[in-house]
C-alpha cells in the first residue's frame, strides 16, 4: 500500500495536472484598430491608443506572446503590402499572420459612439462637468492556420465619470470624448480577452496537436535564432522545419488572398532554449535561411501550440 501511494505521488510530481493551454503561449498579432463612426472627429493617435489597449490586455493575461505593433507596421511596409486596419477579411488576416508566424490575428473597429452630458461649470480656463459615452466595439479573432473566425463579438461599454478638461474652443468636448472612448474600450478589451481565454481552455483538445510555429529572427552560419523562447513549449532536441513565404494565391475575381505558398528551405535541430529565443543548428537545407522565414516545430514530443 505504501509503495502504491509513493508511486502516485511521483506521478503527480512528474505529470502535474492542469490546462495544457498554460504550457505554451501562442503568438498573436493585433491589426490596427480603426474608427468607422460617420462624421466623428478624433486625434490621429487615437486608433493607435485603442490598438495598444488590446495589446496590453493580451499581454496582461499572461497567456499570449504579442507581436509588436511597430514591428508589424515596418514589416508590412518592407514587404510592399498595403497597410491594413480595422476588420480585415479572414484571408487578409491569414496572410498577415503567416507573414509574422502568428497563431491568431485580432482585428477590431469602433463602430458606434453616442455621447451625452451637461455643460458643466467653468472655473477660469478649466471646465468641470459630467459626461457619459456609449462605445460599440467590434472585435474578431482569426485562426491563421484555418482562416476560421474563432471569436466575433460586438461589445458595448459605457464610460460615465466626472471629467476635467482644458476648455480650448472646440477641443474641449473632443478631448473629453476621446478619454471616455479610451476608458470604455479598455474595459471591453479586458473582457474580450478573458472570454477568449476561457473558450481556448474549453477547446484545448482541438488545439493540442497543432505544431509550434514561429519565425527566424537571425542567422549566423549554420545557427538560426528563432523567436521561440521557453514559454512557447519548444525544447532542446526538437526538429524544426524552415520555410520561405512564397507567392500569395489570389482569387482572380475578388482579389482576395486565399493562401500563401510555403517553400521548404531547411531542417534544423534545437540546441539551446533561452527565455525569449532559441538556437537551432541546420542539419539539412535546400536553400539559404534568412530572417523572417517561417519555422515549424515537428519533432517535439508532447509539445503543443495554439496555431
């Protein structure tokens, strides 16, 4: 009996229970949010601020690795792609996701804003008042591997608070409204991310068999550096296949990007895994490995990913 209990304890220590999803952090890229409310005037920096709110919510959940917004913008420019924002179609989202080695693409747009309030009291150059803003945010999350829209929600949040703003002509109301929009979108993003994580945990069986994927960040001789660190689930000894993004497959009638060819370049074996990067040695190749090539971990026993 004692021997049996000892074996059970060892099993629990070696194979801890818990959601498999927590063992790896899938990569997410957030396409720049836009504002499609007719006639609304706003600062040029407001869409970027709203995009950053979603990025922060994803990072703070500690469940995702998020591709940097500025790096995405630079990469899109370098590749000669049109800069996309808002609720892009799934085929475009897949194209962008594959370009950066992401598992999910998040798109969003502020599609409605209604404001209300009262004039308030002016004290010198400052006006104190109360206002309420109802913001409608539409968000979609696309699976890069399948092109499926995994999550879609039209969420309304109301920001109601006392406001203090400098009364500088027409900018007075505008500044107040922008702050309310940011406040409401922040709450919406946090709730959306929390709900998405719950759904991913519930459907973990579907995603557990998917390979870990990333991209090459640097090449030095036969050594390739990958953007896959410890949190990705990659391990020393894993086999990695490396592909170069090929020609996009475009629908001749609609102009939509349906898929993108992947050209096999090389295979490599992981020799070192660090916090945010891993190193692999090329063991077989048909071409030169370059930065931003897509990598797929195929030899990791027990590894998982949410691609």
